[in-house]
């Protein structure tokens, strides 16, 4: 078994007024597509809530306080870059700010890598999540909501 790199990460449960959650569809060249909440690795010297605020802005164009941490999970996976990691993921529930329409997601802050694999996004209610025929992460997202 290969060793894994520790990866602290902040994930966002972004909810609109209809209680739908935003997910991005990842379509990497070397594995089947999957859906995931906005978020990513904590940068050196950054706190989890600082990373949550930054990732929310970079991936959605939304500036908002991430609020309190609502869940913590450990996940082992291989990143899009091919690095095996053990991730300490902290989840933050964020409400879509007043006056921001659900279709106003701005992906202009995505990195080149994100643009190459995160080709679409969609708001999901609980029923749509349970009916989804592609994997989504975290796997217990319906319960987290």
C-alpha cells in the first residue's frame, strides 16, 4: 500500500432558498465522472474557515462568511493530479446571500485544471440527489443536508 499525503480541505454546502445544494460535475480523463461540493485544499498558513471563504469565492464568485463548521470527515482518494491523499475535510454550510440568484455562479476564478475537469454545475434537491445515476461526494450528502 502506498503512503498518502495529508490534505486538509474545506468543503462548502452552498444552499439556495429552495434548500438545493450546489455541486460541480468533474469529468476527469482517467476515471468516470462524479459530482462534488465546492471546496479544496487549505493553503499553508490558512485556517479551514479562511480556506472555505477563499474556495467559495474562487469556485462560485460568491463572497460570504462560511459560518461555523458543521461536519468533519476523513476521506482517502487520488486527486485529479494523481496524488494519493488522506483528506481531513471540514464542511461549512453557507446560504446563498440575499440578492444573489442561483444562476449567478461565476466560475471565472477556476484554475486551468479546474476548468479542464469541472465543466458544469447544478443545484440539487434531496430527491434529485437520490435519483442521480453518477457518484457524488460526500456520499452521505443527503444526510448532511
